[in-house]
C-alpha cells in the first residue's frame, strides 16, 4: 500500500462538506439500481480508501491506549471472547478445571496427559506406562492460554521464543479435557505444532514476529485488540492529543475506521478475516497482517473451502460469515444485513439478552404474521427467533462444542435436518473471491493437499491450472507454484529441469521455494547447486530451524563434518528442544567413536520424543556398536511393537535373528 501524506491540522470545513456529499452519494448509490457487483465493489472500495489509517504510514498503539479515552467500551470489550482470546498461562486467565486428576489418554500413541497447577502456574505432564511402571515422563510449563473459555481453552509453550501448541485442550461446555482439534486419530503433534502467523494473527493481537522466522516472537500481546476492527490507531490518537478534533455527528473521523460507517461488503471483510476459516491463499507480496479495515479481504487473501454433495449440516467452527451468506435473509437484504446487524463486538454474547437478537430479526420481520410456527410453540420458546431459525449444533472440525449455526433458515418441523455423511467431493470453492485466477486456484489446491487432505487429485488439478498459464510461465509466481508442485510430487527430474531453466532467478526466490529446490537437488546428488539454494533459504529465514538443519546435512554430505557439527550445536542454542539436531549430533559422535557422547544425545532426544524413529534406530545402532546384541534385539522388538512392519527395523531384526 503506498504511503499517503496528510496533515491532520489541514482539515477544513469545506473538505468535510465534500466528504459528507460523497458519503450521501454512496448512500444513494446503495439504494438505486441496478448496479453491477463489480461496480458496487469499486464504489465500496472508494469509501474505504478515504480512511487514512488504511495506509502504511499509520501505526498501531495497542488496546490499552484506546482504553485511556474509551474506558467504558474498553471495559466491556475486555469481557468479550475477543478481549479474552489470549493471555499468559495462569489460573486467573483460564476457565479450565486444574484441581482434579483429569488424565487424557491418547490410545493410538499410548500417551497420557495430566494437566495440573502449582499455585497460579499451569503445567502439563506427558507420560507412558508399561507394566505399571512409568517408562516416559515429560513435564512442561504452559506459557499461554488461547481462547476465551466460552468454548475452549487451548495451551501454548514458548521455547526460546518459538511458540508451539500443547497436546491438551479444555472443552468448557462439557467440562472436559481432551486432545486438541487436529491431534486426534493418530495425528498427535505433541509439543511440536508450530504456531504460525496465520494462527496467531486471528487468535490474538499482532505479535512482534522475529524477522526471518515463521513462529518465533519477540513479544506476544494479550487478547485481540480494538485495532483489529478499527484499524491502526496512531493517526487518530495523535490527532486527538494535538487538539485536531472531528465532529463525528457531521462526518466520520477518517483517521480511524468505524465499521458501522462503511459499506456492508467492507464490514463483512473485517469479520471474514478471522471468522472465515479455511484454506487461505495470500496474494503476492501480502502476509497475514496486511489486511486493514476498509479493505476488501480479497485484496489480501482468498479463502477456499472444500464442497461436498450433501453437506448441508457440515460446517466448521469459524464459518459464521460463510453460513450467513448462504441464508435467504442475507441474500434478500439488498446489502443491508451484516454481522453487526445482530452482534455488538463491544459486548459479550454471553451477557447479551435474547431480546437483543429478537429485535434484530423484528427490524425486518415486523409483523407477528411473519412467523408460521403455532402460537403454543412460540410461547414455549418465548418468541425467540434464534432458537428456531439458528439452532445450536456441533461442528465438523472441533469436538465437544456446540455453536449457533449462522445459516438462517426454516428447519423441518421435527427439529434439525438429519446429519448425513458427506458425499462426493465437488471442488474447492473460493468463498470471498468469486473468480480467482488460475495461479490462485493452483496454489489453493497445493495447500489443500499439503495442509488438509493429501489426495493425489489435488496435485493433478493444480498441474492442470498451471498448464493454463504456460504462456505466462516466465512469471516468478508461476515458478514458485511449479516448484511447490514439484516438491509435493517428489519429482526430482522436474526439480532439475526447473533449476536449469530458471537458474538465473535464484536470488528472486522466496525462502520456501529455495528450500524445496535445494532439498530435491540434494537427493539428486547435486551437492553444489543444492547448497546454493539451501543457503538462500537460510539467509532469508535464519530462524526456520528445518532450513538450517538441511543446510548442515548438506555440509556433511560435502565432507564438512566440523561445520555441520557447529551448525547443529548452534541450532540447540537457538532452540534447546530441537530433537533433529540432537539425533544428528548423536550420529556424528558415534561416527567419531565417542559412544558416550552419542548415548547422551540419543537419550536426551528420546526423553523429549520417545517415538522418534531416527533416535530409536540410531540408539539401536549404538547398542550394536557396543556389541550389546541382546539389548539391541530387545530394543528392536519394542520398536516393532510400536511401529509394526517398519521396514528397516524388520530387516535388521531378521538379520540379527539369523545370525543367532
């Protein structure tokens, strides 16, 4: 966004009058038709562009500064789900039950979790039992609590500034501890799910992310702030402090966004930014902090959702705008109905009376005859429109919760529609951008494969859309997307061809593209070229630990043992729990004949990750190095009991059995 210079003291009454006339023109445009959707979108955007805090010159101040003037609103907002969305881990911020013996058992990974507290500090213990004995025990102090507690409290750990989700969530509505969403069905990431900017930028105010990292943060604030919906506040605050006031009964204060004074499409974009969960594809040059109130969301990202036949009752936790926009009420409202038609973001939904929502419905459905339900049923429900037409239900992605379905509709007389199994996959639908281009579609398909559902059809479809761009295949974004597809297909010859064809573009690649090419070329044995790409990845993102690990291993392949060792030790100084560095240091120690140091690294790795296959196999190698064959066989049997059919372990076990 280009920087715009504007002198606050230069505001004159004639300028305000012109702005008022423009605003009136917009209102007339809203009510006169027909106007094409693209023309309306452009008109809406022109309204948004008048707000000065839309531009890069405007800075953030934090919700506490807002509260110094707007004390009543601030106090009320801090009781909302947004105000309580994130905070330090202590008994005051949490709504979970920390005083009982609530053990969560992951049966597929044979791991137990016990949340507990010591005074106000919160902890999580992970352990494994075998024959009544504890064979694994890890205790970590929780750093942050995520979620207001209206539905859940999840938990994060900070290790050297790197944020990870922890494997226990409290489901408030049922008073129940369980694995977090996405950790079920054998997908327990334990203490290793990185909290990337996409996650934290919706669950919290924007943190200070360390440049060159994906999930290392120098400062993490507490709770979603006022500026998420109103935009950066510095221009507004500086203007007020300098005495440059705006009579908002005459004109908007264009130094700060009031969502009620912008078009509905821009209002919806504010809510969609975080309440439209899905497969988010960023526009070139944008990141997850680029959106500002007053923009259309598709200027920053496009959100895709998979669509299936017969999925009427299937929706995710954060799908409120998507469900609302499917409602006939929304479609027939002529652009009037929006989220804030019913919700006051400054007040908690938990303390908002039913009458408030009923009044919102009655603002359109003013006649008593609008309701077709029998009077007896209406009396039982106290004429509560929401309980009939926006019923509570579970979601397809979060267990143990019940939320209001924002698709307003007339339900069958016997209650909710019957939950049916999803049918055939229809395709990825772009929710906030009607006609995404071919590259955006291809990128969405690759992300769907990589992050959500590894079906080969997604890669085939991505390839199809990329072929539509062959004429423009000299674009950098086409190359980056092609590298991504090549990486996911593990297409080493394809990587070699791309590197040969576009080698002069090395310095223009982003870190992930350089890493992907470097890894495939390393597997191809092209050491020198691989190191070139990997060094670019490390230079651009020095705090992406996996990049530095892969570069260190490339050095090892090139015979630079000491450089590799030094880099692995640097990794552990950067992030003391980084198990891959420990495992490789153990390998290098054993290779150098220092079996005691190797044992130290392997045991340290296994104390953190008892099922780390590299560490377990290397430890078995250590036992064989020491000629402790019975112990090695026992360790192999234990490994195969945990990972039946593991090819390398199976072959080694057979070999040792044959040799007697």
